[in-house]
C-alpha cells in the first residue's frame, strides 16, 4: 500500500514523470491490444498485402496520435508556440526541446507495436506470401501461374481445405516468419543503439543550452498549472463573495419592508448570522425566486458592506 | 482499499479529472458489455441486416445519452441556458464551451463500442453476408439457383452449423472476407476518430486561446457558485429548522405550564443544562402529546423575532427581561399555536 502510494505520488509530482508513466502505459496497452486483436488474414490475392501492411502500420499511427493527445505537454508547447510575443520573448530552443521530448515519448508505443508485430510474424506472412517465388518451394513449382497465386495467398490460413496437408505451406510460413523475426530484432537493436548513443553523447554537445531549455520548459509547464489553480481559487472566492452579497442585499430588503424585527445587538451571533434575516416560508420562496430570475451581477467591487 | 481510496480522491479533487474518470469507466463498461453480450445472428435474409446494424448502432446511441445523463454538468448547462437574464448578462461562448466539453466526453463510450464491434467482425459478417461477391470468391457456375435461394443460402453463412452452401462458396472464405472488411473499417474508424480528436485539441491554441481561457473560467465559476449557493442554503435551512423546532418545544412547555401549573419556570435554571434541554417535558404523557402535536399540527414556517436572539426575549428593547418576559412569552407561544 505504502509502496503503491509512493509510486503514485512520485509519478504525480513531476510533469516529466507523469509523461513517462503515460508512455509506459500506452506501450503496455499496445501489447495488450495486439494480443487481444483477432488477426484473420483474408487469404485472397489482392487483399492480403493491404490487410497485412494495414495492420502493421495503421495502429502505430493511431497510437502516435493518442500519445500526443494524452500528453499535456504537447498542448503547453503549442500554446507557447502560438502565443503573441507581448512582453515576453519567445525562445525557439525551448520550443524545440519540448517538441523533441514529446516526439520521443510519442514514438515508444508505435515502435512497440511494430516490433511485436514483426516478432510474431503473422502480418508479414499474410502480406508477403503472395510475393514468394514459387520455384523455391516444391509444392508450388509445377502449378499454373493463376493457380499458384491463389495457393500462395492461402498459405497464412492453416485450416483452409487446400492447405491443410500441404507441407510446402509450412515451408513458406517458416521462411517468412524467419525474415519477419530477423527484421524485428534488427529494428529493436538499431533503435536501442540509437537511444543509447543519443543519451551518452548528448552531454558532449551543447550541455549548457540543454540545461537552459529544460529549465525553461519545466518553468512554462509549472507556470501554466499554477495559473489554472489560481484561477480556480479566484473563482471560488468570487462566487463566495457574490453569494454573501446576495444574501446581505436580501437581508437589507427584508429589514426595509418589515419594521417588527428588532435591531440586532451584539448578542445576536450564531444562528442569526446563518438566517440572514430570512425567517419565514414566503421570504425563503421569494429569496429563491430572486436567485433564479435575477442573479446578481458579476461585480463585487462596488457593493458596500452595509 | 487504501489504493482505491487514493485513486478515488485523485479523481475527485479536480472536477475535470472526475469527468475523465467517469468517461474511462464508461469506455471500460462498454467493452465489458460487448463481451458479455451473446451475439446471435438470425441467419435469415432480411433480418440479418437489421440485426447486425441494430447491434452496431443502437447501443452507441444509448451510451451517448447515458454519457449526458451521468454528467453532473448537464443540469448546470440547462439552468444557465434557461435562466432569465436579470442583472447578469448571458455569454453564449460559455454555453458553447460547456456543451462541447460534455459532448466530447459523451462520445468516447459509443466510439469504443463501434470500434470493438467492427474489430470483432461478427456484426458486419451478419449484416452483409448476403452481399458477398459469389462470382469472385465462389463458384458462380454452380447449378443455377434462383436469386431467393442464393440469398437464403448466403444468409446462413454466419451460422456454421446449418450452412449448406459449401459448393456455392466456402464458409471460411466468406467469413474471412467479411471479417477482413470489417476490421479494415474498424481500424479506419479508430484512425478517423483519433485524428479528429487530435485536430480539435491542437487547433484550439492556434485560434482561440484567449476566448477559451475566458469560457473555461466562467464555466468553472458557474459550477462553483451553484455549489456554494446550495451549501449556504443548506446552512440556512439547518438554522431555520433548529430555531423552528426550538420554538415549538418552548411553545409546548409554556402551554403545559399555563394548563397544568407544572414546574415553575425557575426550575430549569436550578437543575442545570440537562433539565433546560428537557424544555419542561418530563414524563411520558407529555412527550406523547408533544409528538402527536408535531405530527398533527406542525408549526408554521415562520420564526418569531422575540425568540430569535437569545432566551432573554426582547434583547433589543433594553429592558430587564425578568418577570415581564413570562407573560409575554405566553402570549407569543399562544400566538404560535394558531
């Protein structure tokens, strides 16, 4: 429990940590989506390639856009980019830093999807089974051209009646899966080496500029959060004052109209304050009706206290 | 339990986070509903399309309306929209902002339902199995069946156990084809929704940031003002009820003193606080009478100024409150009984 609370607090404390958290969650979500998605290759000559490549590339675009949407910093960066200069200069280095950090985090989930797809192999088998050279495989070598396209297209479907006992189907499948997994591992290796180099070599170039950019991007983020919180606090105080003024003005009105009420002395604290001089059903009804039909103006400066 | 409470507190701390929480819960609920739903294609020519499209489109509509119903802000929007202008101007930009933010959140669960349905494929397979291109996928040269017969055979594609058209078109081929189309539609739909959401979110800072800040502030203000007003009214009602009931009991006890020459008024002062709280009602019969009176003849919703300030009566008049207060209280109490 304590551990969970600490983790939760750690992630919430820092905006960058929140983004890393979201990044990780999206990567996990991408793996989960792939495993729960029911891949079903159409096994038809023209459709295979479109389906296979579509499943490999469309969800990464969706995941990329999702990362951008869920990442609060992308909004902050856009606002900073589009704001009028005013009294505060714009620093393009800060905007570039924010952009690059957002892009890096947004690329994680799509890359995870592509790597998982390649390592699994189904997509590539579906997309490229029709492009295989039939001469290489015994079962397909002596078949007419039209027929061979149909047969190759059916390779990804194990349960198809034509493919059920076909040994060459397994050969094509294994061949394509081998290529797919090799590609997957290579991409993973290249990306990790690139990330490693980028992280290690970064301090060698422009470290001072980097520190400045990071500091100011953090500042812009925090400033916006505090502004929003202050606005909330302000609207709460304004509402409180407005309502108090409204009750007070009702009390004044009641005093004007009913002469039987005694003037309040010092001993009338407590309940009297909460009653605001509204002491019977008609007064309450009138009071509520006035609140609905004539809300007080949004102006607490000119009203006097008494 | 603690974990749950912390997550709950996090969402509650901020109104927007709370709405996002409800949004997420509804999206999960929609996925759960779909997996729990037992899809049963009728496998009859004209019913398939109606059933399939019905399952695809009717639950999202219900979820959309539910998204509005579960949103607390809908009543706030309606109130702000319908209120008379009075002394406070109405800003249509604020109303538009409130409506847009509610509509965006309400769209998520229906979009999740439609995506899950399309990616699963059963609905489209059921709805469009009669439109499968038999010439390209199957044997169009099969012994001629009438159009109606073909339709009836094709309609049974989703129901593998009763399918009898293997010679016309293989069942797996047709299902794979339809499912491929369905999944392609599903992914395109998700891509479209995500792109729209991205554009809506990213174009706003480019065009109307100042107006947006204004609308957001005032919509938040309206929400807080309503809550504070409700709290203040609740406080007032509490004080009102307290004084009303106090006056009722005082009225009762004074009545008893007048009717039965019971304990003198000074007794409570001697016996202390507890006896004072008894308000002169010290036996079962009296209590029963008080309860019956409360039920049969609740006091009028009108508090009496003499009783309001303190127990000493007319505090403002500056007179010593001793003996004169007793007969005066009697008169006041008698008045309240009317």
